[in-house]
C-alpha cells in the first residue's frame, strides 16, 4: 500500500495532459484542440504547459501563434496516443460499454477482396466490436497511419517509411488481362505487341500501379498508359469493353476469369509477385482489439496457388488462379 502511495505521489503526468497534447498535435492549434475536447483555450494552454514542465522539455516549436511538433513531441505522440487508447479500452471494459471501433484502412486489393470475409468471421468471435474499414490507395493508407487515424493498415508491397512497420502477410501475383474479343486473348503476346498496346492502369500512388510499372520494365519500350482509373472495378469494366490491356492482382480478376468476361494473357514477363503487408506505427503499441484482428488475419487466410498452368478448351494459354481460402475459425481458435 505504501509503495502505491509513493508511486502516485511521484507520478505528476496525467491522462488529461496527454489527451491535451495529442489533440493539439493532431489538430495543429490550441484553438482547434479546445473545440475538439470541449474545453477553453486557456485550459488547453495550461495543460500543455504543465506537461512540458513535468517532462522538462518543450514539445512544440512556437512560431507566432502556430505550434509545430519538435523532435521531443514527435517522439512522444505515438506513445501518448497508444497509452490513451489502451486506457479507454480499460475504462469501457469495466463499464461494460461498447469498445471504441476497430479502425482499419486497406488498399483496394486487400480491402475489396480479402478483408470483408475476414471481418465477418472475426465478428463472430467479437460480436460487440464495431469495425470501420476505409479503402484507399497505398499512399493514403500510410498517411492515415502516420496521422494516427487508424489502428491497422493493409497494403500492397512493403515500402513504407521509418515511422511505420510493415509485416509480410500474403504473397500476391499480378495478372495481365484483356477482353475475350481482343486478338491477343487467343495467342501468345509478343513483347513488342505489349509495348505498342494501349494500357489501362491504376492511378499513381497505388501499390498496384507501382508493381505493374515494375513488371512492365522488361518490355523493349515504354508501354502507352493512356487511361488511369482509381479503382479495380472501374479498370476491369473499362478493359472488358475491348479498349486496351489491364494489369491487376489476381485477387481482383479471378472471378472475371471464371465467368469469362475477362481473360488472362499469355505473356513473356517476369512473375509479377509481390507481398501484401500488415502495417502498424513503429512507436505505438496497437491496442488489444487491433492485435486480435491482426492475429485472426494471419491465421485464417491461406494463399492461393499461382503456379497451376494448363491449356484451356480453345487451346490457348491460361493461368488458372484460385482465390485465397478464408479458413473458418473454430471455437478453439
């Protein structure tokens, strides 16, 4: 009991100070932070000043009325945000209230084709949890993590930045495809034909576009990318009109291949394999709900076989791909 009393006496830092600091850092000013926390601007300034006195270092560079995080503030922000989130989970757990929502953001391949069934199976084990999934390109997912707007990110590739940690999750493969009416759909495509073809691609900043550009670097010339589209479904529908060739993850096109309204092309290109990654903030410990969901994703997705190649009924080459299996969670999991 005496040890607890001494610890309380020594601990001058408070959650209110950390909450104030995080709000000012994320909002960019004491005025906006005051509105966010429903407190007076003077109360915000006082709490921030008290925190800097407790820590013994300034946390912001003050330029006129603007506040900009300095090196100490950048170091503290992910730790403070993580601590506040864990404290909120602790509090609502004892009150038996609904937990704060699990905030996810994923690039289009993971967000549209892989995560929905995983969220559904995870919800069976966490019926009280609320999940919010935002789907955006890879660049936007990373920006959301850096701004502490989400708990977990799912992206194509592993290129992030020093503040983020990317963990390999699954292997993925790109497929080059066209409408069945295109002449290249019925024979092997020569490298020169691919160079001269009209290409439809995802927008710059997406992981799929980055991977597709790398894949096509082996062609004898620079491909003609004349149409850029901001979603996989829009790209697939445009290619289906016969306008040009496309390149997307096999996860995005396997259903269209099976139904026959798009066909994979026989191309002499390197294997377009890449990694799908789970991304977290390096300096912020994910809260328990996020760790549980990440573990669920690791356990219950089994990669498809990208290497089964056979001749189709018309004698032309086709690559048959099988969508990842979402393994059903058992009661013992």
